[in-house]
C-alpha cells in the first residue's frame, strides 16, 4: 500500500473481516501453530492433537480462516494440509502501519515500512 493511497469503505471492511477472523483465541492459536510449521504447514490431525480442539470446532475455525484467505489448504491423499498465508498476514501488517507516524513525522514512513530481511 502506497503512502498516498486511501482506502475506500469496501477495502476497510475487507480488513475488518480479516481481523474478525483472527479475533478468537482458538484462531490465533491455529495461526501461531501454522506459522511455527511454515512453510510445510500441518495436516488437520496434527493441529487437532496439538491444540486439543474438537474436530467440528476446528473445522469451523479453519473454514473461517480459509474464507478470509489467511490460510491455504491442499488435499494430500485423504488428509488436508493447512499452511499460513504469510502474504495475507504481511498485507494486514502493511495496512496497520500505513499511517504510522504520518501526523507526528517522527519517522519517515517509507523507511519504517521497509521490510528487513
């Protein structure tokens, strides 16, 4: 997102939906777990065993994260493998920091936004 770029209400609503998808303890724990296993991800049984979430509840949470494109899923034989969508997470962080320090001018925005590898 560029400094001069202003988001319309539809775009803001899209980010709100992504934050809403992350807005439960279980989904945050799922995201942390998938990020810890990145880039390979985990199959559903591994997620369930690690987090001790009932299968139907886990399925609901994974569907919500998938619908908001925060996770990706691929079928491997009879298993579903989930991975964190790091590009989507980076986009959320860019959204949060897009206006950082623009009023106070404490930092140069482009330097602050640069991804350091």
